[in-house]
C-alpha cells in the first residue's frame, strides 16, 4: 500500500499541470462582483482605461470594444458622444511575471537491485544489504534519479468598474482573476471579459468560480 500512495503523490503535480492547461479543461477563473446597478433601460455608456498606461492604445481599444459588445447584449447603448454618456465604464487588466513550479515523476531510476524495487537476494544496490519489501530509503528518495521538469504559472486579472456620470456614484465593481500556463493577453483578456459577463451583473458580494468551455479546434 505504501508504494501506491507514493506514486499517487508523485503524480499529483502532473495532474495539476493538466488542470491548468486551458486546451483540455477550459478557462477557469474566480469572479467577485459588487453592484447596485439599476435594470438596463437603454442607458448610454463609454468605456475608458482605469490604468493610464493602457489609455490611447489600439490594444485597449480592441478590448474596450469587446466590453462594449457585452454591455450592449445586456441592454446598454454605446454613447454617440462619450462626454454625454450616462455610465462611465472603467477597465484595467494585467498579467504577472509568473511563478516557477517544479514537478517530478519519480520514474527516472532508483531500482534497489537486479530484481527491481522488490529487492531480492543480491545484497541491494552497490552492496547495501536489504531484503524484500518497499522500505529501501534510496528507492523513492535521494538514491533515485527523478524525472524533474519545471513550468511557469501566470496570474492574470481584469477589473471592471461602472460609475454613474451624473454624480460619479459607483454602481458596479468586479474583478476576475485566473491562473494559466499562458501570459498572452490576447488569449487571457477576452476570456476574462467573458467570465466577468457570465450571469452579469451577478449577486452583490458573491465570489464565484466560472469555467468557460475549451476552445474548439478547427
């Protein structure tokens, strides 16, 4: 039994790696939303960058358009004149530099004798005497040659705030965050937007996990 438990522990990082890969399990994110939005009734909106570093760029304009499309589906209308918009929608997004993680399969070697991990009558590895069983301290410890590899996990986030233009009253605050093996904003931001607008505007004060289906392969 001890041997099988050990293999289960060794395999766990590999399973975690599969879980983080969006190609098989979809895009997973945590979403927290606080809102006092009135029911949509054709209110006009304009989308602006909540981070000055994002303002004015074509990249932000693309993501702002995606946010606008989702707002329009909800029942709001893009303002023909941003200065006269009923709602100001503030958007920011980012991805960190990533954290390195290590996984080990433990299958690179380390057999205890000519008969493998079950020992035998040959005196063990390199003359160390041990008998039958799974208790050789070298088998799954420092004596073996584990197959070790590393990968990087990135954390991305998107924040969405909606203010009433007339008095700057905050009506909505939302944040979506995810961990993935990708740091490409062109992949992350559209998915974070979709997550943010899943069951929008959501229940105020609720923190939920949202999983989007994996992308279809052509």
